[in-house]
């Protein structure tokens, strides 16, 4: 077998294997195949799994991926948004669950920061990349401003809010 054929076989096997692993990690439902085929071709499903976005919050993420070159027609886009929001939408509190204690409750600023993480940051970076950065607030401001230079689209107030949250959540040692 020639070197070119062997290399091609290895690449095809690796891609097929990664798609099979991706497929195992996602819940069943209409749209799963689209997410595996179209989304997993550029990034792992690990960037999708931790997100809890509404359909309205998923829409700009999917649009951004289309701008990056993903291909979905209108019907496929709607199916993908339905799938993502159904399986990776905001958690619905159980009716019998008590309200969280005031000390442990997330502030509105924290909830906003979490939405930015899910909608902006994780659209390009796996969650572990963010969690292991471990920067001070000033360091996060620099990182976020750098990401703005690459199209993140955060306002100065958003950068400050998100940097504060990240510095508190992922403390630099």
C-alpha cells in the first residue's frame, strides 16, 4: 500500500472514530445527526455538552458557525436549533425543589456572565480551556480584549463583568 493511501486511510479512520465518539455523547433526537455531522467536523461535542442556552441564545451561536463555514440550509438550521435547545437548553427547576439559599444563589451579573461563556466563549473554546486559564481579573481583561480583536463582540462593560466572574470562578493560584 502506498504512503498516500495509508495516510488517507488513517485520516478517514480517525475522523470516523471521532464522529462515533461524538455520537455516543449526545442524546437521541431529531437533529442529533446534523450536530454530529456538521458541528463535530470542526470541534468536539465537549464544547456543546456544558451549555444550557435557550433557542434564542443558540441562534446567534449557530449563525456564527454558519459564518465560519458550517453548512446548514434553513430547515436544517431550524432542526439543529430545536435539538440544541431541547437537549442543551436552560435547566428547568423541579416543581418540588426548594429555592436556592441566598448565599449560594447566582447574581444576575453571574447569570449574564454564564450566558456569555456559553454563547460567546464556548463557541470557539472548549470549556476546559477556559477553566484552566486561571488568570487574575486584569489577566482576564487582557484575554477578553484579545478575543474581542478576533470578533467576540463584547462591550467594555461586558468585558469587565465577564472578567470579574472568571477571576472569581477560576481563581489564579
